[in-house]
C-alpha cells in the first residue's frame, strides 16, 4: 500500500499556542491510507528513538492525530480537512517551507 500523504503543510505554532511547537497537516486519499500514514509515522519515528505520546482517530479513519509532544501531526481525508479548516483557524501561525 502507498502510504504517501498529500498537501503537506507545516505551521509554526510557537507564538500561537502553548501546547506544541508545530502542526503538520496532511491529507490522504482514503481511510486505509490515513491509517497507513499514521502507522508509518509511528513506526519510522520509533526506529530512531522518538516516542509517540498519543494517537487518536485510527478507528474512525477520517482524521488521525499523532501527538509527538512538540509536534502534532494531523492526517485528514479531504472533506474533513476542508470542513475543519485548521489552516484558516490557525492562520496567524507562520507556514514553514519544509521542502528542500
């Protein structure tokens, strides 16, 4: 299965909230891909010794949150991402250019 996320946005939350430093927002094409992306993140981070504090939403498959403490990853299906509009809700957060 292809575990690729799409439309990845990284927001610098340090001046906006006090519970994390960054949000990573991304979209996956189906509930299976959403779970696959989340599971892949947890597995790969575990390999390098980074603990995942909490995951939520794996059973629902429309919005999974992977909490790494300083970084919170949100993996959405397209409709859920548009409905909740976190980019708009947190529009005062600076977008980080993460691509090299």
